[in-house]
C-alpha cells in the first residue's frame, strides 16, 4: 500500500514536511531519486516502464505525488498515473489550472490521488485531486495522511 503523510504549513521553518512510501510491483523497474538528465530541474525517482514518477520536486519549489486508488477489477486507464506528477513538475502552470486540466481528462487514468503544490517566495499552496473524488480541493494548513482511498479516509 502506498502511503503519504504530510504536514502542510504547520511548522515555523518548513512549509511542507512530506514522508512517503511507494509500494509497487517488485518486477517493475525504477530508477532511484536523482536529477533527471532530460529535465535537470526535477529531482525524482523514475518509472523505467512508462517514464513518469510517483513523487518529485523541482528546484523552483514545485512538488507533486500520486498514489493509486485501490479498486480491484477496475479497467486499466490508457495513460500512466506517473505522467500526472511528471507533467506537473515540467510545467509552470498554476496548481489550480493544472489540476482543473487533469479533471477534464481524468478518465484516461486508472484511479488515483494526486497532490500538487508550489512552495517558493511568491506562493505557498497545496491541492489535492482524485479521479474518484469530488473535484479539486485546495488544502488548508494541517496534517494529512493519504493512501489508496480518498484523502481523509481512516484506515
């Protein structure tokens, strides 16, 4: 089970504290976190099958992470969920506009939970979107846990 814990805007020195565990099929090849040769501003692990990532950050302060949404037997999406994170990290589109764009094409993906944010001198924001939920949710400061169901689901 993938899990992400985060403390958003609750520590006086660190606007985001994030802990994550990626639980994937062991036979799916990945590269460990590093700066990407083709996008040197991105620091992330890499899915060597589809080219995306499950968690990453940029030198400009953009951060994104994805978990799958557990629904055994559901049809597989036509696009990799790791693209959601990689595309966000590559763009300068606002968090709100990026997630709204994903909302328009959410059916291309298997079930997912996506966190996307921007943390720099000009902006400190974090939002959540799941293609199994109720639209884009800007997050308020707080402590959150996210796994393979909707944000706020108690396990």
